[in-house]
C-alpha cells in the first residue's frame, strides 16, 4: 500500500481525495489518498514524511503553495517561475515540486472547450496565485497575447513583467473590456461561494467578439454570474471543474506514470459536488 494526500489548511471540503481515490481504484493501484490538514507549524514535519518509501507524494493547496518551496529538493516545470508548488513527487526519498495548475488549465481548454490558445488573444482577470500559473502556461502554449487586469494594478504589472521575461507577449491592462479577445478568463475569486460576491461578474460581455470563449476557474457554484453573463451574450463557456480535474490528472501521472482516467475523475467529482449541494 502506497499513500498520497492533500496538504493544506483547511482541507475538509477539498474534492481531490474524492477524484484521486477514484482514479487509483479504477487503475487497480494500491494507493490510499488522504486529507492532511496541516497548520503552518507542522508543515515541515508533514513534508518530511513524504520521503518515506511508501509515499508517492502530495498535492498542496492554500495556504502552503509558496511555503513548501524551501522544503523540497528540486523544482520542475514552471514551478520556480510561478513561485508556487501544487504537487510534490517522492522519487526515492528526494522531493520534486511541480505546478500543474497552469498546464491543467491549458489541458482543460484544449480537451473540454476544443480551444488551443496558440496564436490567440487572452484576457486574464486576476493576478493571484491561480492567475500566475495560468499566465505562464498560456505563454508557454504560445498565446499571441495575454492581457492581465487586476483589482490591485501593481500585481498585474508584476505578473506581466515576470511572464514577459520568458519571451511571451504579455501586458498589464487597466480595462476589463473583452473587445478583441478570443478568450476571457476569470481568475479572481469573484463569484465564488462564501465570498459575498456570488451575484457579481468581474466583467460584462456587451463588446465581446462573437464566439469568444469565457472561462471561469471558480467551480463552486458551477454556474457563476460571470458564466451566466457570457451565456446571455451568446458566448461559449467553460466552468472551473475541468481545470481542477486536469491539474489533478497531471499530478496523478507524475506520481504513477499511468495515464489518468479523466472521465472517472470527472464523474467522482460531479457526484461529490451534487452531494455537497444537497
Ligand atoms: P488568490 O491568490 O487569493 O487571488 C485572488 C484574486 O482575486 C486576486 O487577483 C484578487 O485581486 C482578486 N479578487 C478578490 N476579490 C476581488 C474583488 N472583490 N474584486 C475584484 N478582484 C478580486 O486566489 P487564487 O488561488 O488565485 O484563486 C482565485 C480563484 O480561483 C478562487 O476562487 C479559487 O477557488 C479558484 N481556483 C480554481 C482552481 C481550479 O482548479 N478550478 C485552481 C485554483 C484556484 P487583488 O490582487 O486585488 O486582491
């Protein structure tokens, strides 16, 4: 029996245990995926335990995505540039950090919305942790342009500068106007359950080009005010669940080397979300 789990605080409502366990079971892998509620003062001890031979590694969520950096041996993919790790892999006692949020987002775009960002213009709303991963991944996927708007403009400017340093065409913008963009992504927490902003959308779609894709990475609720406004304007939409599943699928593949059973993961997550709603 091997173990994996999610490190965060709190983790009680995380969907990862549900769909990761479903994936391990479906693939016939003898792995138990656990919830590891980890206050900051025991983070180092928890991460050290991932070096044990029975450990595959872990997912990392709020508030530890940055803090785990110093506890790892090597950083893979874009995690060093992004400044955050959401996946830890144990390879014979050495801990490797990855960030699968951005690549998971791009995989969701390609597989679930049939939208390849290469050569396309994307407006990102938000410049927090999730937006950072997504902006680097869109640059890597050769988007023609990424424009970043944020409530706190300095943060958008800093992120645009960091991503532009990789050679991508990225700029900060002071406007949420979707005109001229092929894809508009809500990476803010506006619309998320429990924030008091459930009825709000960070932009309106009156000037959006016909056929522009609206993506909300918020997945609770599934149908946010942002997505409802985009649908009302006749635009295609993608919710936040696919990104969650694909970031998890990439983590699963890093741990196991086995292709992730994405449909099984979707089904388990949807069932859990339905149960939480009841
Ligand atoms: P974060 O680092 O705390 O960033 C929050 C972002 O939202 C910042 O850009 C912040 O702007 C903005 N914001 C918050 N309240 C706002 C308001 N009232 N008006 C305008 N902007 C506001 O959070 P995060 O980790 O990036 O997560 C952002 C959202 O994405 C959350 O809802 C999270 O659940 C979701 N998410 C989904 C996935 C997925 O797999 N689907 C993965 C990660 C995150 P300021 O900089 O001005 O504060």
